[in-house]
C-alpha cells in the first residue's frame, strides 16, 4: 500500500501537466492570400500577396508550444503593426483572416463590381482624387444578389471568405454596384435584403469607419435607364434609411453626355473612366467625404 501511494503521488503532477499541454494544443498557421483575396485583387494594398502570419498563440508546426519550467505555455501573439503590407493576419477579435494594409487610416475599402475592378475604374479614380488609398474587394459580374461563379455576391463572398477584408479601421467603406442585379432579374426585396445584411456586417466589422454608397451607373430614366436606374433609386432609399451618404449615378451617362465614351453598353473607355472619376471626386467633396492631405512629418529636435 505504501508503494502504491507513493506511485500515485508521483503520477498526479505528470498527468496534470499532460492535460494542460493537450488543452492548449497547436493551431495551424494561416495560408497566404489566394487568387480571390484582396491582396491579389488590387492596389494600393499593392495586390502582391505577402507572407502569412501565425494564428494567435500558435507555435511552429511540429514544435511544442512552449518549453521550460517557468515560461508561458503560449507563444507571444504576432504584432500586426510589424507585418508587411499584404500579409494575411488571423484577427483574434473575430477569428477571420484579414490583410495588413499600409496607411489603413487613409484607406477606402471599395466593395464593387466590374465598374470598380479595373485599376483605372472610375470609382477608384474618384476615391484616389479625394485623397484615399483604395483597397478593392469584389469582382466583375457580382452585386448585392448576383454572383459570377468564381465568387459569391457581396455578402456571401464576405462571409465565406472569398475575399479578405483589411485589418484595422479604414477611413471610409464604400459599396458600389447594382448593375448585375438589374440585368439578372434580382427583385427589389432580394436586393434590399442582401444590402441590409452587408451594411450590418460592415458596421459590425468596422464600427468607427464612415460608410458611403455609390449607385448603379446608367442612362437617365427618360433615356433608356430602365431597371438599372430603378435599382439606383432603390439603393438610394435604402441608404437614406440607414443615414449613409449616397451618390446616385443612375443618370450620369446622359446627364454628363458620356454615352460616347463607353467601351460597350455598360462600361467606360479610359476617357470615360477619367471623366466619371473627376465627377465622383467632386461629389465626395460635396458630401464632406474628401480626405484632407496628410500633415507634415515632424521630428524631435536633434534627429
């Protein structure tokens, strides 16, 4: 009995230590951004995928989380402030992979379709002229309801991780589009329901960021704007209910005499993109959404 008792006293701390280590476990590292992630989708998060970051509290695969009697069992959390732009970081606050972006406080997150996807697209040009770096999430052929086969509609793509949002607090979050919803027969109820979901998700993700919406580029209602102009008006009403600044574009092609600057029946040529970008920059300024230039860099005396 004495031998058994001694063995029990010896084994107890060993078992406790084993349970503690097993409970901490090892989380795998995140993968680098893929072809549908924002890091590969656009500049000024340069579009070049970066290195991937370890998940919070994770050790290197195949190695113990910690070693040594007095050291913590958890590895230090990675510091996103030291990570290169384009790095994919597992945000411990929401458990989602996000992209490190330089100058996030001067960045506009642009969610949109083929009007916004090109690097010279008029929404990007307008935001850049208003003082923002632009980080694009989205893809041509998508919308609030419309998907294109490679990625889901705006809210489904966000929730599934088809593309990754930036880490931190952008200066502005912009939702653009509706044209693909118009051409594919999405109903008013479907568009409003998904737009409501997207707005709710973005407000939760970026509670301190300003939101804005850009409508559906079209001819005016009296010039063949049709369903595209109707969707623009629908989104304008939704934005008003949420007190979100809205820039209606449902008559811009005819209002500004730009139908001759179209590459096809929907998209602009380079001259048209530049013209619309200038107009958009002015609208952003009128709404108080223009970003002031950065202040001068100051240094300590003697530096």
